[in-house]
C-alpha cells in the first residue's frame, strides 16, 4: 500500500470538510500521513503523532518558533521531523493543500506531487506574504492539480497542463438524517419557528450586514447561526433578539440542526475572499431537502440557480426568504425532485475514486528536483515587492534537537463547519 504525505493548513479536528472527506476515502487504498501546521511550544521541539482513523496518521509539529504556519523560520526544525516520516524504501505521493509547505518537498523524493487547491488562500484575510510565489512554484512542479470548484478551475487551468475540476461533494446518507424533522437538535428547542439557519465558519466571508437585514426584516423570523467565529471580532457581530449564535458543533450534529430549520441560508459577502469559493453546504442543504437562499456566489448561481434562490441585493435576499417560507406543497415537491437529482449524481466516494485513478495513471515527472536550487525558482517566478527579500526555499542551518510523541487512540469528534 503506497503512502500519501499530506501538508494541510487545516487542523484535522477543527472542521471536517474536503480534506477529511477525501482522505478518509483514499485511506482505503493508501496510507495517509497528514502533517499539520506547527503549534507553538516552549521547550524542545517534538512531533505529536496519532492515528485518527484507519490508515490515517496526523502529525502535529510542536516548535518554539513564534511565527505561524509553514514560515521560513520553522523550516530548519521541520525538515528533520518530516524526514522521520518517510516510509523506508518508498517514494511517497506528496499532496499539498497549502503551497506554504513546498520547501519541505525536495527531501521527500516524491513519486507524484498533487496540489488540491480547495480555496484561493491568497484572497483570505492576512495571507502569508510568500503564498503566491510558492503557489507559482508548486504549479510549476506538480504532476496533478485538482480544484475545489469551477471558478478555481478557470483560474488555474491555464497554469497547469494536468488540472482537473473536482467540486466538493456530499455524504447524502449522513445528511438524510435531517429528513427526520422531529429529531431536531435539543439546543434549538427553545427557539420558535420559523427558523432560518446557517452553519459554517463565521469569518470575513459572511455578510454580517445582510444577516442583520434578514433579522430586522421580520422579528418573528429566528436566525440560527451554527459555527465558530474566526478572524473577526465576535463583539462586532450583529446582536438581535431573533439572532441566535449556537457556536461550533460536530459534524454528527449538523443534520439535527437542519432537521429543525425551515429555510437554509448562505449569506456570503461578495468580496475577494468569496470570489472563488464553492460551498460544500449547498449540496448538504439539498440532501436535507430544505429551501435555500444564497447571495450571488458564482459556483452556486451558475450550476444551481434553478434550485437555489439567489439574492443579488439585500432586498431580493429577504424577499426570497419570505417566498421560501410561503412555498406551496406543489412548489416544495418540485424543489425536492430537482434536489434529489443533483444529490444522486454526486458522492465523495466517486470523487475520491476518480482522483485515485488519475494518481495511479500519472507518470512521475520528478520536477521537484528543480526546487533544490533556489535560484531556479526565484529566477522563474515573479516576486512581489513585499516578498522580494524572502527566500522561498531557504536551506536549513543549525537544526535544533527534535523528538516525537505518539498519542494512542483516536481524536475527539471532528467538527464539520465549512465555508
């Protein structure tokens, strides 16, 4: 069984989304070793290693370096740690979710290099300054590029000859539990109907002004928001008597929240951070067979505009919410029929299977050898002014002592609250 070493900017236990869905399915055919971003730790560095699922090992570096992520200052410590993860006598597949880990690639002697581009990370709040440069280098040497939606595919396909669009899918069986409408989550039992709900990370991608507008449109409407608040000040969130923030919940709890909602919301802001998003929740909402109202996110409006009500203005969004609550049984039946057709044609199993076929049929290029010479990379890639003094592939020096800690048993219940 071949090994896939995965570098990811997302914690396995924070949100259960695209990486977890794909890797748990690929683990039936490969040994998965997922390397998370380092965690600051005073004292000697060590690697916390634990098995979170069959054939999936999560490796969490702990270092005394203050800089977050796969920062240049982390590299001298991470290099020997990563070397210890190498399967003996094997050239592993190396899979990137973040280009920031690219300097760790050369010593791994990868067979196939995969870049699964699930988000335009450079458009998010406070991106690392080397991100665009390292992504350009990764696109130059990757054997396969996957994108998380049509918008991302259009942005990347001209930059790589072997790019493939794999929009996020849905675990229909899991979200079908929401069809048991009486099995609503007890934590929302005190909230009267009608309930208009959203689950996901609450960050700069959420249009909080729109959320307030919906709450103000009708004081009888109860707006339920499920998810952690990240990168924005919770004190700046709108507060209303009919606005309910229920916090971060597990993946297993989400169908129970859906079971008690009347309308599903996707009140995304239209900004740089949402330009390329392809929200997984739209298919999960469809599996729950509930009316959906969204802002004009391209990867929602273009494929699903006949099923999802698209609000191009605040007023139109509110009007769609009102119409959804007044749907006739005939309208609901037609909506459900269309939703079922969409959901029946997609699954994470099928997506993972198609990815596996591409990996197994790809001839390794070993382009990673080009990364051993920093001048080759920096000469061929335009360097933003802000990053001009940063060597994207700095050679480690004065490597500190590192250790490892094995953590037996599985992780706590993972949380699935994606964009």
